[in-house]
């Protein structure tokens, strides 16, 4: 469900930007609105109908709507490619400000509901019995994913932001012994990936989003190697 | 069924199920404080439905369910109720330490940025002691044996000092020594800490000698039985 959520959120952001371009609204707001709507629709549709059909409908519907709306708004292929692959070296200070504010908001929300998120991640029925409003928390999680996708849209681009949602966490999970350590290592992995990827991109004239994600995958492989070595050392008498 | 005083859980004339076909029919039941009640029956008989009703996760089609005297639909003091699932829904790759699992039991009480109080910390230490988990508290819960994982789940349910504890199939997938450890822990919880325990199992032997009452669920009907009368579950 969470993987489906990321995919749908990313694609809904494309449609949201198209809608924003058409109506003259700030693209970030358009993307945020449609990602939340799509994530809620996915949750509702998945409850009624199992399988991958809700995901497929929203995914392809989002792509189609995004391209139709962007084309209708007069945005050419360049605008669409800019959204898909990002352009971190061409950000305005205003866009940087939006990313900083969104990132701060995500940190605040995670800090406020951290314990509840941990309980729900471990076992949702038990969390519900403990009096945690799991439906509301899922909604908060959805909005968080939407915020991250929107924040990443103008940097690594929509196609690669989902990779940055998954790969650093996967890398951290191989090394960490706790949820808290996973959060810390994943954040550090994401930051190092961005720093190394963008530096490589700047000096070697590479596509920035792709360089960031390839660095993240390299760190994932290194983490796997380190976990393997640690495991072998642990079983040695 | 025999009347009991100070019931922690009451069901009056409850009919419940999924869709049109009821799983439990016209069920009335009272569970007393400080007792271990075994609920046994074959798979699919309605044991889980009974638990879901008691925890407010399923609404009855008819009748009322009360926890500590309050209708379950209006019950808010969930720290008084502990629930130990048969298996947590967690992914095997989720990196969560035993300590974090136990502390997550307090998430319903600690909203926002509230920090653990000294009382909470003492309680965490106490349940780790009772469940014999101190030595593995920093380890990932998914790396533990089935019995240790089961004890971690019980510790998490106990951390809020509940008066009523539900154990759903607690002996599934654990070895003989873990069953002995679980039995000793339950004796302590009921005998020393005075917690009411509802022990749900398809295996009537699991709670033999521990249960003050044994209820058999079969074909949508619940009846009180003597453990020796159970067979063929």
C-alpha cells in the first residue's frame, strides 16, 4: 500500500502541476492538492476493491491528465521534462524557500506523531486498540508523502523523487538496529546522495537528478556490503 | 453461565458477523476481574470475532458490549486494555528494537511532543523484567525467536498497566520452552498483578491449569465447559 501510495502521489503531482499551469495557481499548491486527493482516492478505492486496479487507474489517469492539462496550458515538452527530471541548478531563491519550508513542516509533523507512527508501523490493529487514530494518522502520512514529492519535484524531478523516498531508507534498514537509527541513517544517506550527486553533476556535466539517485543506489550497495561483513564477523567464534 | 462480580467485559445478547451470515448468535457473557478466561474452539469458530467485538473493532448487529462497565462505542480509556495479536503485521525488514516495540505501547497516552515520564520509564523497565527481555532490549525484534517475539508483544501490551489483556493464539509458532516461559509469565500477571486475561486458542491444552473458566466457541455459540470435556478441536 505504501509503495502504491508513493507511485500514485508522484503521478498525481504531474496532473497537479498541469492543473496549476492551466488555472494560474502556484504549481506547488496544485501538485500538493492533487497528490492529497489521489492518495485519499487510492485509500478509498483499495478499501472497496482489492488488487492493483485502483493503483493502475490512478497511475495512468494521473499521467494522462498531467500531459493533457500541461499541453492545454501551453506548456511544451520542455516544461514536462523539467518536472519529470528536475533542474536543481536553476532553482530561484523563492523555490528554495518553498523547499525549506516544506522540509521544516515534514520534520515538525514527524516529531509530533513519531510515537504513533512507530506504533502503527509495527502493528496497525494493536495501535487502533491502543486508542491511536490510525485513519487520521494515515491521512497525515499521505500529506507528508505529498509534501516530500512536491518538495523534490523541482530538484531531482518527479520520476526520481520516489527513488529517494525508498532507497535511503532501504540502505539504512540494512544497518540500523532501531527505527530511530533508521530515520537518522536514511536522512544522512539522502543528504550525502544529494551532495555527492550534485557535485558530480556540476563538475562532470551529468544529469543532476540521475546522478543523485545513482549515488543513493551506490550507498545502498555499500550498506549491503557492510551489513554482510558485520554478519560474518558476528557469527565467527 | 455463572454470574460474576465487577465484570471487566460484558456482552449482552450480541449477534455479530460479517455480511448477512452471523458468526456469533445471541451471545451473553461476563468476565470477572483478576481471572484468566480461556476461549477455545476450532479455527473459524468465531474466537477472533469475539475479540474484535470486545476491542470495538467490530460493531455487533444486535446487543451491547461493555468494557469496565462502559459501552465499547463510548469507551475511551484504552490504556486499560492490552491486546497481543497472534503475529504483528510488521514487515520482517522493519528495523525496530525490542525497546522501541515496548515503548510504542505508550503511544496512545503520549500525544504530540510529550516525553516519557519517570513513571513510564519505570513501567518499561518493569515489563522488560517480567517478560525476561532485558538482555535483548537493544536487538531488532525481527531477529528474536518466536517465543521472545511473543514476550515482546506481551510486554508492549502490558506497558500501560492494563486491567484486561487479550492474547490471541499466544502459543502459535513457539517452542516448548517458550510455552513454559509464557505460562510462568501469565501466572505472574494473573496471580501477582491481578490482571484479567482472555486467552484465545484453538489448543485447549494451552491454558489448562491456569484458566479459572474455559469457554468453548463452536458453530456461533459460546458455552462454558470443563477443560477435560474438550476434545477434537
